[in-house]
């Protein structure tokens, strides 16, 4: 069983994917970490994330970098969005994601092109979203919790820039996949969002079993 969870930054898709993993007993892959790893590798190598050759050279990163705390920073998140526009980088990471998705028993993957590119035949697909202001508030609270001193206007601008970059890129743009259910978490608590996600997945799985 493969479940695809897509959506923009700070929509809650990662939290929902992990909860679905616990509910269905499936492993979860945050595919955004792969692009963050490429971005961080470019940074460490002194390269330019906007130069495709530099980004592609960093796509062969060692798995050990996936546990680096720096991957969760806003700066690396921005780098991930920049390297993800390069088709060669996306191609280099596709097989790694598909291998995870097709492991025995199945898996849950969250990202921006799971339901459209990585696993278009997934058994269930959800597109998680939230308003820009709500997503910026989540980033603000997260930064405060880690001792940061964020500026709300800057966070809003960053999220809008990432959305534009992700949705307008030529290759695998961020969009709701065919057959994916929309889940807007703007006015939902975490528990309510998870309950809604489980209900949506159950309904899709039941629909497939009937067909």
C-alpha cells in the first residue's frame, strides 16, 4: 500500500504523514529531506544552488547527512526549493524515492510531487494545504521554540517565494494530483487534521477495494 501526501511548506503534510505511518504501520519518507540534503551539500561544497551542475554534483550525497540537524533550518529549506527546479537533480532522486515506495508492505511518502510523479498510481493521495498566513505563523512558533527571533513579514515573503518557485517550475510543479483529496488544515488542530486524513485515506482505500 502506497500513500502519497503532497503539499506546500508548513501545510502540515509532514506531521500528517508521520501520523498516517503510525496508524497504518507503514514506514514514512519525508522526500523534502532529500532535496534539503542536496541544498546543504551544495552549501558545504561552496557551490551555487542555482547552477544545475553544482546542484547535480551534490545529489550523490551520503545517507549520513539525512540526520544532520541543519537540514531543518529555514535557510536550507530555501536551498532545497532552489535545487529542486533542476530536472537532473529530480531525476537523480526519483529512483531513491520509488525504491522506498515499493518496498514490501508499502510506504507513505510526503513531498510535492509524490502523487503526480513519484507514485502516480498510489493507493491513496492527499494534498495538504493551509493559508499563507497560517503557515507563516507555524514557522514563527517553530522558530521561537528553537530560540530564534523570526520576523513575520520575512517568513510570509519566504513562503510566498517558495510557493511561486515550486508551483511555477517547469519540471514536476507542485499541484494537486489527479484523484487526490484536498485537506485544508488552516482551521484544524493537529488531531483533527490527522483524523480527517485517516478518514480520507480509508475512503479512498475502500473505493479501490470495491472497484
